[in-house]
C-alpha cells in the first residue's frame, strides 16, 4: 500500500471515529454563493476542498458559478457547537480564472493539509451543490460522508475522495479520480486525449468510453475481474522493478495487466484492490 | 522372419505418427525470466519458494546466479481474449456481482501476470507469486550448492534435480520427485508419492520422508550408516541389509512428580539399523507402499 493510501485511510478512520461519537447538539443552515468566470477557455478552474460532505457539480451554459451550501453541525456539547460555528468556515476565494471553496478549521495545517491529531468534539458537514460553466477544469476533494458527483464538464479534472463514491458523467477532458472506499464511475462524452488515472481500494471501477476509443490501459485488481466491451490486445507486461539497497536485491512485478484498445493512445491506469474493472462502450454515442 | 520385421516397422511408423504431435509440441514459453545475482557468489545459496496453485521445478546448473522462470498454465491467452463470456458465466456474474449492470457482450481480460516478487540478501533468495487466482508454474535454476525450502499447495508437483544442500520440501496435493540430490532431505506431502534418489547423504543429520496417500520410493547410497524407522499400513520393501530391532520402542513420560500422569507409548512401525546405525531416517505413509532401495 502506498503512503498516500495509508495516510488517507488514517484520515478516514480518524474522521469516522469522530463521526461515530454521540453528537446530540445540532445546527444547520443553507445559503447561496455566486461568482462569475468571464473567460471561455479551459484555463479556468473551480477548486473545492471539502472535508465532510458531498460535492455535486453540474456544468452548463453561461459564465455564472452558483453554489448552494448546506451546512450542518453536530457537536458533543453546546459549547462545542458554539466553537464549531466560530472555528469552521467555508472560505471562498475568487480570482479572474479561479474559484476556490475551502473548508477551513483547526484540523488544517498551515500548508492546507488535514491533520486529525485531536478530537474537536464536533463535525461540520458541507454538502455543496455547484453549477459551473461547462468549460472549466475541476479540482474536487472531500474525505467523509459524501460522494463526489460531476456532470457535463469539458475541462480536465482531479477528484479525490476517501470514504465515498466518485461518479463523473458527460466528461470531455482527462484527469485523475482517486478514492479509498467507494466505486469510481467515469462516463466520457469525448474520449480522453491525455493520460488518466482511476484508483480505489474497495470498490469497482467502471469506465465508459465512446465507440472510437484508442488508448493504452494499465489495469490492476487484486480481488476481482477485468472486463472489456471493446476488442483489445494484450500488451507486453511492464517490466518488474529491480533494486538493490543495503545489500538486499528486490525484484517486484506489481500485477499490472497492459492492454491496447484500437491503435493505442493516451495511457489510462485503473487500479483497485477489491473490485472489478469494467471498460464498456457508451451505447448512446 | 521377414513378416515379423515388416510388422515391427509398421508398428514403429504408427508409434512415430502418434507421438509426432507430442514431439513436435514446443516447450511452453516462459512468461518472465529473472536472473538474481547472489551477494556471495562463491558461497552456498538458500532458496525459498512458495506456490499456492502450481508446481516448482528446481534444477542445478553450473552458473552462479539463481534464474527464475514463470509459466502460466491453462489455455493460451489469445484464446481467452477471443472467447466472449459464456452464458452460464454471464448469468453467474450478473447474479452474484452486478445485478443492475449490463455486462452482456463484454470479454474478460485475462491476467497474464504472476505478481512475481523475489528478494535476495546474503545469498538467501525468497520467491513468491500471486498464484491464488491462477496456476503458476515456477522453474528455478540454482547453483549446485543450494539449500531449498519449497512449498506447494495444489495443482502441481515439486521436482528437484542435481542439487546439493539441505532440502525441506512440502507439497499438499501433489507428488515430490527428487533426482540425484545430495545432502539432507525432509520431504512431506499429503496426497502424492515421494520418489527420491540421493547420490550422497549428510552422515550427521536425520532425514524424513512422509506422505498420507502415496508410495514412498527412496534410493540411498549403499554406504549409508543410519537408523531407520518405517511406519506404513502398506508393504515395505528394501534391498538393504536392515538389522531389525526385535523389541518395540517404548517411550515413557513420568509426570507423577508434577501431579501428572505416567504414560507409556509403544511406537508403531519398524525400527532397524543400516551398516551399524547413525542418524535416523524416517519413512512414514498411510495408504501406500514404501521402497527403500540401495544404489
């Protein structure tokens, strides 16, 4: 298991532990934010850095970015609830080409990472429903209690979750989608033109492409099947790594299967531990 | 006489024709070949290999490196690619895994990967493969002076040829064949025969050959000096001059002084000595015969 996977599992476990505690004091509210991204090129970016809660992004026409924020707080005591209201905020940052929504609180390190070293006695959850111009790139992140759902986006994407699904549809760009406990489902409206990576630990990976797909795949599942709706050819297995450090020689082949669909093209990597990988054809295209 | 010759010739032609596909069949191609350099090439090596589904073949050679080859057993990968998922399998997949997902028309992507991992430190080489989903055969070439620790679970046999060293060989559902080996052998399987030919043995160490269901056929140098212990429900054959012990071996455990019990255990089996005796060689099976041959 790679370091980042281990770190994410630790964060998820800590958050789950906090979440599972009895939190009888509650408060919630809903509000809206609005921004404008005036440009029309794919260098515009929407960034969401959430901790608890789901992210639902939908692309459409126009230049407006409209965010519906559903904030719900749970705390162990009335005092903890008051602290939660004071300490945790959804901080929007807006520049000409970038909108960033970041959930900030005492669990953040100065460099913006999440560190759950102590129990705060409360959980603040933000469920975000975001309408964006479809010609944007996305960077979305959440950790707990929420899936990430994206629909109709032309730009590239970097999506990360820990305990939840990732479901992207109507996608015309390329990018990465990573979770730990949850399914990864990507449906491309236009086949990716550059490299993509899709990773989960516990869950299936479902990739749906248009019929003219041309790509090279590196697939890996420990406990599951790999299925393809496209004719494919097996590629030579990537060479194992050889290493000699401190007198120890190690040769390791990491169980990746390489296939080519069509004449080949961008490298698409998909990896899960417990789950199937399915590459299927978009029948509506 | 001429008629007889014609008959023989005809039989030879038919036999050659029948065997031709076998003889013409190409040896399977290794999926991967890894050469492992030893840290101390002039000293003996120690190789450990574990396979869940598959076989292990170890051969000694004149080189100073360990060469590991892996083979995937079963239908060719190309035939697996060309085959669409059969109806029965599709139904099973739909039922068990994806009741809501349309998987008709999909092909299974075969896993042409053994997940081979090899580690070496101070001449100790450890070899592992992901053989729990598919049958993987391992072929290992080792320097002559190499000790072995080999384990197989199912779907394969263990074969060792020409190695000198200490051998701990365990199979579960398959035979063990050791040919022209030298040193010390501990060989155990559950369902399968053990056939071993030892060129020389280590005079100071005991050895053991045991199986539950299968014959044990061991050929030993005529000059060995060992005690032998043979336990079997089948027949025991030997051309060694084994001096049999007349009294059964009693083992007494007196635990009375600790408030326990006094226990006498009379060991089953045949005990004897070869050439005056020495370290014990144990032969034990349940269903099968035991052959102890002199070379």
